[in-house]
């Protein structure tokens, strides 16, 4: 399972100062319910017969739709693809106001949509931790050389916090002694890309007040030890990692978050992404701020609230059908139905004559005090879990034959 799809100690630490005021969220969502302008309407479509706003030509253009054939030119109108075809026929739709983009032989593809991107946390990680992952440094030696150069430019005693290191691709685990060899005058912490493991040097242990007598941390955290029984620098699982990163990384402010998201969105756009979706980890109190921020980003943002915030999803049902994105008015930010446990539809109604337990909406089962409905909801979840268990056992049997 994705490490960041659930609330973790590190994610709570990083977002505790940006959670906002839940009462303010309730005012915001109430305003949506009361506003007639918030009612769902279909977005305006581009006019196929009008002049093009932008024309791309002189390159390899692949629409990835229909027959998926290469075309010579593409026309945009009203922010949407208007026409595809030969340069001659597409240029017939141009006027004096049309912008002509010469691709100079380059390839044009549709923008990428990432349906599982923890935008808020990823933004903060990018800003607060220096990337020493495989994308930048192919070997552990390369990463070590960079960390050493960073230490040489940093005042003694100041934390050096790195992230995204991949021990499987870059050359294995670090050790306390290896980081001490890089610098004994700086506390150094490196978080692995898996989010479950970190490694630190001796000064980091000292700054975090962690001594050799440290034992297991409630919740599954523990510290690695060498053959001599002494701490070897490895830190396992978030309860133990928080002993380090709770000291190494200060809690970001809303202003820091805004800066981080803008930088992250710019890098995503540069990589070809046009939309990022946050799966079930956006808090209700963040919605208004992210909606406002979305208007200045080069990409679109969408999100789904976690099922633990299901009650707060209800005000947004007025914005449109739940199987489609509910666009927050005056923004480029949209919400989908609850995530993580979202097996049922918030707005689906019972079908006449049907005795299907799953026809009970989650919102009704959780919010209604009718015990029979709640019991039926629970039985449905138990049956689904049992089915998954039987499938897992059958798969295991097949793999052993």
C-alpha cells in the first residue's frame, strides 16, 4: 500500500500548521450550498466552426485518440482541441488573432494526468528535503559526493536533510560511519524513497537526544544496530523516524506550502503533466486554499476526501454528479467522491425492487442512526473482505503448484 495514502506521523507533522480552521471550512461549504451559482453546469465546449486560437504545426502530432494516427497540425479554440488534420486544412481556420506555433520537428502529445499524486506532501518533501534519489544520482558514490559538497557550503551545526534515496537502485544502505566520514560537524538525515526507512550520522543522534540505550518505539519504530550492538545509523518506521525528522524539519507554514505547491506544479508541467490528483489525503480545511491557489498554477488539481471526512463531502454534492469531478466555483480545483474506502456512491439512491445491500450510500449508513442500515453496511464490508481473502488463498495455492 502507498505509504502516504494514510495519515502518518510525518505527514501530520508536516501539515499540522496548514490544516486551517474547520469552522472556516464549514462556512465555506455552507456558502456553496446556499449559492445558486455553485449549481452544476456543463462546461462550455469549443466552437468547431469558429477561428482557432492556437495552431500547432510542423511536427509529429499524436492525438492518442480515434485511430491514433500522426497528424500534421492541430487547432485549439476555447482551451480545447478544435480540429486535427493536414497543415493546409487546419490553417484554413486561422485568422489574424491566431497564434501559430512552429514545432520545428518536435513531437506533440496530450498532457499527462497523474491519478495518484500526493501533491501537498510531495511539494513539501521537494522543498524541505534535498533530492538525492536515482533520478539525479545513479550511484551511492555520486550521492555521497553531492552530500559532501553540500556540507562544505553549510554552516557547522545546521541540519542537512535529504530524501528519495533508493537503496535498491543506487548501491545499498548507508551506515552511520559513512555519514560521519562525510561530516561530523553537521547533523545528516537521509529518508529513503520508500518512506519507511532513514539513516543518520552521529551528530543527528546527538541533536535528537537519542543515545545507545534507546529501545523500540511504540507503533513499530526501532533503530538498527551493528554486530557490536551499537547504533549503526539505520532508522526504521515512522515512530522512530519522527524522533529524527521532528527535530530536523520544522513545521511548514501556509506560506511555505503555497511556495512548495507552486514550485512542484511548475516542475510537473515541465515534465508534461497537465493535471494531478490527490487520492484521499486532502483535508476538508485545505479545499478553499487549494481552490484559490489552483488559479495561478500551470496545471489543474483534483482531489478526493478520505472516507473519514465523508460527512464533509456532502456539501459538495450540489456541484455535480459524483462520477464526475465537482469543480469548485471560480477555480481549477475539483473534487471527486470520497476515496480510500469509497466503494459506494455518496449520492446514489436505492433502486426500486432491488435488495442489494450495496445500494445503501455510505453517507446514509454512517450518518443515519438506523441500526439495521448500519449493520447491513457492516455486513457488506465483511463479505467484501472475505471475498478478497478467498482470492488471496486461491492465488497462493496456484503459485505453489
